[in-house]
C-alpha cells in the first residue's frame, strides 16, 4: 500500500494471461485495494474459455454461473509509467475456497517448477521476443538488420522503454534492430522461471504501452502483415544444482542437458501447439527463416528447433543453456515454459538420448537425408499441432482437466473461425491482438 501511495496510483490492475496469450485484467481503486488483496476479485470462469474472437466456447465447467477468484501476487506490483495514475499486479486464478483452479496458467508453471525442485533442480530462463514497430499501419522503418539507421529510427521509443522497465526493477540485457522492416529485439536478464515469465508479461505490456505513448503501435504477432519475416519469442533455459547442471565439467553440454533436450525433442510436435499457439504462427514457421522449423538440435544452428548457443568466453559455466526457437508471443508464457519443463524433465527421468547434433544447415539437406538423420517433422498448421498435442499422453496428462479440454477447444475454434476470414483480416487481427 505504501508503494501504491508513492506511485500515486488511482487504479491497480489485477492482470492475468488467458489461454490465447492475451493480457486481461480488472482494475481496483486505491481505496478498495487492501480489501481485494485479501479477498481477490470475482471472475466468471467463462472468460477463460474465450477464443481469439472473444467468443466463449462450450467447455464443461465454463458456464456463465461458474465463478473463480483473481488473486494478486503482491511481489509483482509495478507502477505503469506509460499509464500515469495506474499500476499493475500479476495474478493467479483460484477457486472460491482459495484452492488452485485447474485453468490457471501461472499455477501450471509453478507446478512444473515444483516438479523440477523435486528432482533437485532450480530453473533459470529468459524469453527473447521480437516485435514490430508500426506507424499508421506501416513498419516504422525499412533499415537493415543491426543497422544504425534502425537504432536511430526507434531510439526515443526504445530508450523510454528501457527506462520504464528499469523503473519496475526489470533489467534489460541487450537490444538491436532485427531483420524485417520495423522489427526489433530487446532481451531481459535471465531469472528464476516464474519471474522470467512474469517479466515477459511486463515486457510485452510496457512495450505496447510505451509505443502507444510515442504515437506508434508495437506488435508481437508472429507475422503482423504479409511479406514480413515474422517475430519469434525464443525461450532460453538451464537447470541448476550447486552450479549450472547443463554445463559439463570440462565445458560443453552435460548429460543432464542432453537428456533434457531429448525430452523436448520427443514431445516437440505436441509442444508446438503450446509454443506456436495461433493460426498466424504458421506463417512464420518457414524453412530458412531462422524460426526453428526443423525438429532437431545443434550448436548455433539457427534453423534447428533447439539451438545450443555458444557460451560467452570467460563465463562459460554461467552462460551454457539451450534455446527453444520454435516459439512465438501468441503462446501463454506460463504454459509455454511449463510445458518445455515437463517435456525436458521427462527426458531426464527416462534418460532419452537426443542423438547426434545437427552441425549443418538443415535447409541444404534433402527430405530423405533429414529423415535419415532423425529430424522430426513439425506440424504445418495449428490444426495439425492440436492433433499432435492430443496424441501426446504426457502433455495431456500434465495439462490436466479442465485445461486440456479448454485449450484444444479454443484452438479448434480459432482454426474454424479464422479459416473463413479474408487472409489480410487474419494478419490484421493478430497484429492488433498481440
């Protein structure tokens, strides 16, 4: 409450991310905040069954008379510099008696972290999102990747964004203009898994809010408009136990890392439905696009679904990690990171061998050669990805009920509804939503 006073916040937003990856919330006035921190806020459960067109879907347990509570995590409080007089809190969704609700995304990640802890591991992660800056519906600039002109064109917006994030206690690691017109990438420092997902939620909210204050639109959509290369949201992850468990004693990947990779690869087709979670996602998943479209892993292989980044000289132990590239910002970050964790831990428990890393550009290999090398075909559409998810017994089990029924129903509704729309309108919808 003292922080609210210091921020001079009149409204505090109780925020959560739905199963379409969209940030939603309810606002509480300063006068009622103390009470609502204790009681939570009522929410119709049907709101979690909404499709991308905001149409509730028929899922058992998600009728209009069903209620849950939006409960704030006070440790996530931040003032919103781009919205003077407002602040925000990230929230869990719980049953009316306070017990965990089976459709709370944040709880899903928390459970995955607990499973990691049971095996003796802490989880460190970071999201690496790309976004497109637009002015009047067109890309802000047409500079080259890493081009000084791109830095200059977006400078005022990006500097304001970094200062806003810093004011909220969120540390930025690096920034650069990306390969597509108006495209930029700004990455945050790695953090414990739940904190990393929370920081990604704030990063998206701050980026869109700061851009709006500068007369721009920021879109994290996989492909905001036809002809653009597209925005990814790569996930970096490592497990720690008295040090970085992904780093072998003499350098390179440990057996823990290899088995974790084996688990992610084993579940990759089903995981794709949770990591590339929209119809628009599959406009980005084009070979040669550095989108991770090939189901394999390899050192610095930027078109492999799992890249093993080169560690930084002098900080090899600290910076050894894996990067899951086949992910974008239409994914709910709690579901995405939690599902990756469950898949990787399955690899650890079953000691899954990932095979040999792919050390050549997969785009140069024939289909027969890719098959011979064990490269896993990935779904080519959201519909195919949902089918793969439903065939994956582990992922369906950890998603649990009612989430697995809810998620697949929502995604099938998006496939159906957007399939009847004009393609240009589908691009525009995703650009606006994300």
